[in-house]
C-alpha cells in the first residue's frame, strides 16, 4: 500500500485522505495478479508495468473525481484516459460499490470508450 500511495496521485476533487481514494488504493493492493493486469490495461493500455515498476511509469497514475448526480448508479463506472494515465473515479458511497463498479469496468472493457 505505501508504494501505491507514493505513485498514484489524487487530483481534481480527491485528496490522499478522501475515503473513496483510500478505498481505491486498498482494493488495488488486494487485487490478484490477473486483476492487476486488467487494471493496468484499463489505466495505461498495457497489462504490464515498465521496467522499474510504478516508479518508472510516466506520467504517473492520477485519480480524478468523476462528478455524477448518482455515483452509485449501476451504469456510473470508472473511466480511463489511457494516454495520460488518468482514472476518472466517481465518489462511491461504499467500498463494496466501488469494487463492483471497478470490477465491471475492468472485465468488460469493450463496452467503454477509453481515450
């Protein structure tokens, strides 16, 4: 978890102390190797980190708050801008909702426009 905290930057509505951002980092730290590969593909367009790991990833991963009237709605999913390594993450009400929506976005990428 400390490595993730050093290399994933909260921005545009999230801080390091934001509950959703903290839950997001915890979920990332608990992912299986396969899930981490899906996340990297979702966030960066590549299943693997560059030599040197997160420290060598440029630009760094950034998590921005995705403003939405009903963030817990089943169709309100995280989005990614792969060229810039930006995750647009709604402010979900619980860790469970966060995991369900993130897992849905990671396992059904053909349904999403990742720019």
